[in-house]
C-alpha cells in the first residue's frame, strides 16, 4: 500500500472518530429532555411532555424529576386518579414516609411531592361538578386536607359545599341531615365565628327535629296517663306533680328558712320523675341514666301546705321545658364517647403523631424549592 493511501485511511478514520464524538456531544442528555418536557407542560402540550419524559427515563430509569413530572402530565390531561397513583408509587419508592431518615435531597423531594399532592387535589376538586358528583368532590377535598389541613382554599370550598347541602336538606324538611352537614364545618380551618354560628344553627335544627318527635311521643305515650290523673293542662301545656314529704318536726312552718329548706328537698325528689318523663320523650332505651346530666326545667309551685312534720306541694312545669330537658340528655348520649369511640380515637392519635412529625421540615423544603 502506497504511503499516500495509508495517509488517506488515517484521515478517514480520524474524521469518522471526530464525527462520532460530535454526534455523541450533540445527543440530548436526560436533563435536556427534562427541560423540553417542562416547557411542554408549561404550554399544556401533554403528548410532547410525555414523550420527552419517557426519553429521559429510557436513559435514566430512576430519574426522580422525570417520574414526578409524569404525574403532572396525567393531571394536565385530567386523569387525576392516575396522577395520584404515580405520586403514591414514587413516594413509596423513595421511602419518603421515613422523614427522619432522609438526607437533604430526600427532604427536598418529599416537599416537592407533598406540594404536588396539594396542587393535584385542589385541581381535582375544582374539576368536579359538586351537584352531580357531591360524594366524589367531598372525598377528593378531604384527601387534600389530609395532606394539607391548612389549605385555605379547600377549607373554604368544603365549608361552602356543606352549607349548600344543608340548605337543600332544609328545603326538603330534612333537619337532622342538614345539621349533620353543618356539623362537618366545625372540623374545618375557617373563621371561628363561622364555625360557632354553624354549630349553633346545627344544634337548633336538631332541637327542632327532636321537639317535633318528642311531642309526638308525649301525645301518644305520656299525655293519656297524665290526663287520666288530672296531671296535665293541655290548654297551657303544663304538667303537675304532687309531692308529699315527712320532714323533721323541729322545722317551724312559720319560718321562711325552714320553708325554703323543705321546698328544695321536695324539688330534689322530683328529679327521678322528671328523668323518667324526659327519657320517655327521647325514644332511647337506656339501662342507666346519669342524673347529673339532666337539666331540670323551671319548676313552679301551684300550691303547698307545710305543717309540722309534713310538707305537701303541687309542682308545675311546662311541656316545652320537659322537651328541652329531654333534648339536652339525648344530645349528651349522642355526643358522649363510647368504648369503641375511645379505641378509634387512640388509633387516630397515633396516626396523627406519625403524620404530623415532619410538617415543619417539609414546609422548609418547599420554601427552599420555591426559592430555587
């Protein structure tokens, strides 16, 4: 082979190597693909973004940011459930539950996904027609608040949602259901005066519904017996109960102090009878009654006779007062903790301790990412 031919071959090989190196240098890196995907997402081009992200993942299958942005592509298409699934998968794959074991990068990634969850549930909730799919809206909004209880927008939207549902129940005469919707507002992070007003309105609705039922029970089960014993005045809705006591003969009937003393004792003897009447109006079947939780109605004295060693009194009280007494006790029974509730509350407290431990660090990580 001539010297000229050998030199030509060397030049060809050299040029080929230079061309190969040039092509390698020109080939986009995963970061280049990622930047193109971010621009595509910003312009709402989901298909191009997905293509570039998959190319980045082909070169680097474990690329955190590419996997995270794929969830954003799903959300961009309106497939929020798929986006949620991708985020949960990435969260678990990165071990982000163990907040105390994370390094600085892990803390940053945890904050990024946490904020993306917030955006996801906000956009998902906003995409749902609250009238056509109320249960789905409530479920998604509650998911968002589980992730970020301080989310002001979701708290406000849920409060409005519960208010509107309560109004529809009221229009249909469903007072208990309306009260149940309003009571959910008490758990939201909104203005204290709004929670107070809705709590009071819910209680009044429960009182109205209870009063209607209690009057029906009274007329059917209690009033006939009271009328037979001349113990009820239907026109004025007044109930009469006669009390007779044997008292200490040393008590002077002419003494105002002694009279007040025996009156107080006579009023106390009314409590079991009042309790029996009140519980009958609640419709509850109770094995035991906590008399300390019964607020007795205002008691009047129709007539009394105080002789040495003996006291007689005819006490009167209104049906509405008895119903209020019954309602108060029914509410005590409804809201008081039971054994099963205590166990559930203990489990919930344990879960809350695990979930809330890293909120401050996550918020700091989000602030750092926002600054970047």
